[in-house]
C-alpha cells in the first residue's frame, strides 16, 4: 500500500468537507472485561463530531495591581463524540433507546376459550395473546357474536375491536377462539441497558480534504434528542458519548487514534 501524503499546511488540499462511514461495535462485559461483539454499519450518518475539552487551573500573581497570570495548568481533559444518523436499523434503535435487541417466537396452534375482557367497551380494542390470528370466534358465555356486527378483527397484531351498536354489553365476559400462524419477530427493548458502550470505527471518504480513518476504543454513549416515528420530515437519531481511556489495551494511545490514509 502506498504511503499517504503528509498533510501539512498551508495547502488548500487540507480543507475538509467530510463524508464517510461509521461502524459501531457494542462492548459486552465478560468476566469483568469488555469484549467486542462485532462491528455494524450505522448506515447514512449526517454528522460525526469530535470535541476535545480541557479544564484549566489558573494562578494570578498578587504582587502588583495588574494581577497578571502567573501560572496555568491543564488539570483534566475529555474527548466527546457525537453521531447523528438517519437509519432506523435494529442496531441503531437499540443504541438510541439504551436498549437491547431480541426476538419473540411463537409456533402456530389453536386457542380455545381465551378470556378477552370482563368489561368490554364499544370502540375499544382488546389484544389476544398471539399475533397473526385467523378463524376468530367471540363468545359471551351465552351466544356467539357476529363478526362485522359485534366485533372487528385486527389479524396482524392480534386484536379484537368491540363495535358500537352491536349486542356486546359492558357487563359481558368475552372469550375468544382462534388459530395463529408461526412467527418470529425482531425486537428492541428500550431502556434495558445500563449503559451503551461501543467501539467506533470511522472510514473517511471526503468530498474535499485528506482521507482519515479513526478508531475509538471505548465510547460510552447516551441518547440525545427526539426519535421521530411520526413526522413531516425524515427522522434521525443522535448519540453523544465520552471517550473512556483503555490504558491496558492501548497504553500509548488510550483514547483513540486517527490514521491519514490518503
């Protein structure tokens, strides 16, 4: 591989108009050690911002009225990372919601006599235990109710709606018979992760400027901003995090490094 040109100034080729791809790897605690679990492409991201910040102590002399700055020292530094992305993948949602990915699985079967509600209200929806339902029959203990007159069915989600003007009364106890087909659905359980710790890789592909790659060994993220599921514009998500030092794995560059590759 050829050696990248050294980016030194002044040179208009160093002006940055950045683009690129970001990959995230959720860190998992195994036997007291954070382990990488695999990098996922975060998709289209509109911002990657790295912000260094230093806390400073200043000492002013008291020997003259000017009280000039006498000494100055950096006492602490932090490096924060902000990512804004557009794609609502399962991995991205789990990170943005401080959650975890999972699945729910059901093997198709028939159900008889499942209690739907003991106080049905006109217009209300009542869920069945399973989704993807068919061959639905609703009973009140005395009679069988009529589909389209007494109730309607949301077959995909598994819900029964009580229709106004039908024969179902608020004092009725309703049971339901149905069959359901097998399904496996992916899930994101929001708020189930105590923290979102990630390794981050950036592969630059700028419009203008030198090309950099970056590796951030350990960034602890917290979500920031709204996650729009109904909106007049395309939704996005934002993660803000702090770089945490990895002095064991990377003693000479404990936070991150940038590589100029072109």
